[in-house]
């Protein structure tokens, strides 16, 4: 098979697994009456973003949607290739214009806000205070960032807005340093849980590299 065929095959498998996860996650939120917003960090091709929009509509769950992305691909953190040789600068790029087109079927039913830029710039104190002022709280957080610094910025920000029962999904948990538990994304996640004093309950693993948690303050 060609490289393109390999990627298409892998994505078909992964997306079917992710759809099952989103169905389970929204079932959990619905059954436990957990109200809040959807955060997604890393929105390339809007696949999981559309899953979330669709499930919220099917379950008739009232929630707003927040899309955080550079909308110009992966950043260069200086050691991308050491984390994973796939993670080259500019990879996984979807423009904000294309993103809006991809979600247009569902976004007319929900409020969707876009936050454009690399996370070290966009997730600043001003945005933090704005979210606090609006009393925004998350029911489902999807971190699909690939690189440890991006996961660190996005998770450090979003853990300020959780409630008991918030679902956290980290799409690339096992995708740095060959899944080493004391390096890369696993190390970042565990450090931030301790920093924010979060009680985390491991939940479903998703496809080959994803992991989820139920979070409690």
C-alpha cells in the first residue's frame, strides 16, 4: 500500500474507536446530569469536534464548544523528532476557514468559539480571567496535541475549569517516547494532576494511543 493508503486505513480504524468513546462519554455525562462546555485542543480536520457536536445534539445536552488550535499545524518545540518522528513542524494543519466549513452541518445548532494561536500565546491570563468571569466550566476536555509542551499548556489551563465528573480525553497519551510512562505526555499529565490536586479515575483507553480519565476536585 502507498503511504496515503496506510494513513487512510489507520484513520478509519482510529476514528471508529473514537466515535465509540464519544458515545460513551456523552452517555456518562447525560446519565449523571453533568452540565458544562466542551474544550478541544488540536482540531485538525474537525473529526472529533464533529463527534462531540453530533452527540450533544442527539442527547439534547446544552453546552457551548471551544476550539483551541494554531490552525497552521504543529509548532516546532526543538525536539519534535525525539518525541515522535512523525511530529514535524507544520504537520496536521487545518485553517480556521476550513474548520468552520467542516463543522457547519452541526455548528448552526451550537455556539462555537475559536481561539487561534499556539497555546503558550493564546492561553494567557486574559483568557483565563475571561473564562472565570463567564463562569465557564468543562464537562468534556479533549486534548489532541501530539507534543508534550502543547499538552502541558492546554491541560494546565483547562484543569482550572473542571467539575466533579469532567471527562478528560488525551488522544496521544502513548504517542511520545514510545509510550514511556515516565517521559513525555504521561509525565506531563501526572505532574499536572498533582499540581492542581486533581483526583483522577482512569477510564477508557481509545485506539492505540489514547487514554481518558474521570476528574474530581
